[in-house]
C-alpha cells in the first residue's frame, strides 16, 4: 500500500513538472519591480525601420526590446543608444531606457542589457533594464530570478546580473501591424509625447516649472515630427506651433 501511495505521488510530481515546462516553452518571463511578470503573448519581428524587436504582452501592458539588428551578442542599453527597451503600463504610460532619470531618483540604475543568444526562426535570450518616463520622475525595473554567474561577457568577465528571459519566441518576419505611419519608433515617440502633453496640460503657466514642462513637451513633439509621417506628424506639428515656448 505504501508503495502504491509513493508511486502515485511520484506520478503527480512528474506530471506537475512536465506541465510547468510546457507552460514555459516558449516564454517571456521577468521580475518587474520585484513582482513576477509573465507575458501571455509574444513575438519577434522586424519593424519598418528594419530594427529587430522582441515583444511581450500581458493584457494591455507590453515590453519591447529593440536592437539595431538580429546578430547574436550582448547589447548595452543607455539613454540615446541604438538598442533600447520600452515598457508601456496598463494606463498607457511609457517608460524607456532612452530617457534619463531625474536626479532625485537615486534608487534606480540607468540602462540595462539585452543578450541575444539565438535568432532566426526561433529567438531566445535574456534581458534586464531600468526605464523611465519622459520627465524622468517615474521608473520601472525589469530583472529576473535566474542568476547569470555561469555567463561570461565579451571581455571575459563573469556576468552576475539577474535576468528576465525570452525563450523560443517565433520570428514573424515583418510586423503585420507595422506600416510607414506606425513603426515601433513612431509609436514610442507618440506615446512619450502624449505623456508629456498630460503633464503640460496639468501645469499652470504661472507654475515655476512651466518653462521646463513646456520645453519637455516641445522636445517630445519634435521627436514625433522627425520619426513619424502622415497624421501623427501633422498633429504633432500643429501642437508644436501652438506652444508658447
């Protein structure tokens, strides 16, 4: 009888492990601000600018890892760099490694890293980053559970960061939702401009910070004009012309 109970428990344990492995293949998993974050939809694609993107979505939230190409290797994320990570929260607020943090946010490290381990029909790798809103006053950090002490970087130095993982993500080719007027870069730019607009509209002209807020919104609109075409560009130009700064 004891042997039967043991065997039953063993079968359940194996079944449970198998189910977990199946659930995690493929996967896009990370720790967001110390809480588990697991995408329920993911893809890898080239956008209209021929940049390589790995995207994970959880409901209305999304993480997009953008690289200048699909070459296997390590990509460092810094403000203004050609490689960057973008997170959009459930309210539509955009965080990007392209944005510098406000000096008051001393708890957040700047930038991050994307390690592309395999690309082609199937894409795998790992990532960790801290990203900020356009005004630099809010930040988000994505890391992971797995330690990376067994990895050595291109300089022969052990990499002990904790990483989120994207594993066996299917490459869909050109993004079916991407057009000349709606590239990933344009979407990021318009989202950032929207966030800046909200702050601008909530700041009275008599506020001591109004000039800075106006200038931030102006810069965000200029990025939209330089990045987008069509109605997005026209709308941004109209808004820019109306600004008092």
